[in-house]
C-alpha cells in the first residue's frame, strides 16, 4: 500500500547551469595562455566559472576537456578558412584573405601575440600523447583539404596549371600559415608577417600558373637553290 506521507526522492545536486560551448571556449583561452601542462584545474575552474566536481561531471577530466578544445578550434578554423576561400575572388586574393584571417587570430588587437592554438599547444604534447598527436594530424589534414579544394577549383577555372600537384601546393600554403603562427609568437610585426604571406602567395600562384600559349612563329621562306640568271648583254647598235 502506498504511503502518501512518505517524502518522494528528488535528484541530488543542482541542475546543470553551464553552457558547454561557452565553457569549452573559456577553457580554450586558458590552455592557449598556459599550454596544456601549465594549465591547472584551478585555472580551468576560474576560466569556466565551474568548480572541480562540475568540470569532472561535464567533461570527464582535464585531458578530455583539452581534446574538446582542440576539436572546437579545428571546427572554427575550418569554417573561417572556407569563408575566406569561398566566393569568386581570384586565387591570390582568396589566399591572402585566409592569411589575414589567421593573423587576426594570431595577433589579437590590444592583447599579446598568441599564435595558433593548435600549433602552439598540441605540438608540444603530441610527442608523448597519442590522442593529441591524432588530433593535431587531423587538424592539419582538415586545413590542407580546404586549401586543396580551392586549388583544384583554380585549376578547373584556368588559374593554375592543370599539371600542378594541388595536394602539394595545399601543404605549402598550410606551411606558410604555420610559419605565420610561430613568427607571430616570436614577435614579428603584422606588416612583416603579411609581407611573408604575400611572397608565399606569389610563389604558389606564379610558379603554378598555366604556361602561356606559344606564339605562332612564321614559317621561314626557303632560299632558292637555283643559280642566278645571267643578264643578257645588250647587242651593239
């Protein structure tokens, strides 16, 4: 028989009062500032506004949260890159727009240079952490793929030599971006970095430009092999 006076059990604890996307974004900033090893759970708690039990309940542990931040950064980076590469701009302008977008991230206005989150934090951990190494490789392949698709479109539109290797050129374009990330952290100015990017774009677009159509050369007239005719002397009057 049901006892109507018995108190019903209620779920223990407070209902979840955090936004996962916002928490990951805040954790990204903390890891970006201190790196994975240099960022403590207390740092993450302050950054996200969540206490340790809440962090563990939401994300598992520090390592899992860091992997989530890498996923978020790669996804956001891909969307930004595709937006820069989209539209009908010539290839050179589209690539420069990618690099300008990257520099806006690497050199935030009014703040210290921070470079690329993926390159700046994951490269250090990838040597000893297989999960991070896999995320790093996935991120690099993701960005390479977006660039390669745009290069293939440029080939189809006649901007690049059809014989050029779009996959190799995409990795070259990515390497330029990685160089900008590292040099921004080392203190290079925006003007210097942008000049580097422009030189890289010229290297890609000029070196792989379609070969100009050969100019028709007029066929030379063959010299006559007949002996010259002798002029007859006029008869004396």
